[in-house]
C-alpha cells in the first residue's frame, strides 16, 4: 500500500460512494484493515489526529514497510487495505459504495 495506491483507488471509486468525500454524510470514516490480523485502524495524521481522508502517516509502525527521510510513510504492508468504519464495523470500498448506492436508491 502506497500513496499511489490510494490515489488510484480514489480515482477508481470516484462517483460511487467509495471515497471519503462521498460517504462521510452516511457516517463512514476512512480506515485501514490489516487483512492478516483483521485489526482496523482509523486513518490518522502522523500526530494522531483522525484524518478525514485516507493517509498512511498515522499507521502503526508494525504496518509500515518504508518511510521517507521526512518521516512520512512511503509504503505499508501489502496486507493493508483501505476502507471505512461505520458503527464500529469495517467496510471495504466496494461495500461502502454499495451501501451508499442503496441509500441513494431509497431516497
């Protein structure tokens, strides 16, 4: 997982509800899950504040593979996937997009 991966995912899911700016109003918060341990981490800035979008800098050290000289995360383990948390449950981008679409169809 890299910043480029996140950018490509945002482009892929644009307009589907699978990006933060399109599902925030439905109660989704950007997060990451380690597919190996199933541990879920809200997206955070490096200083620990919760981020309103996906950013790698707040991931715990055990998930980080590489850092830049500035300290920013350059790469996280391949088992890290981006998604969202809503009501304490993790949703993949596909799952979040499907829920947003279903909600839109009802309204």
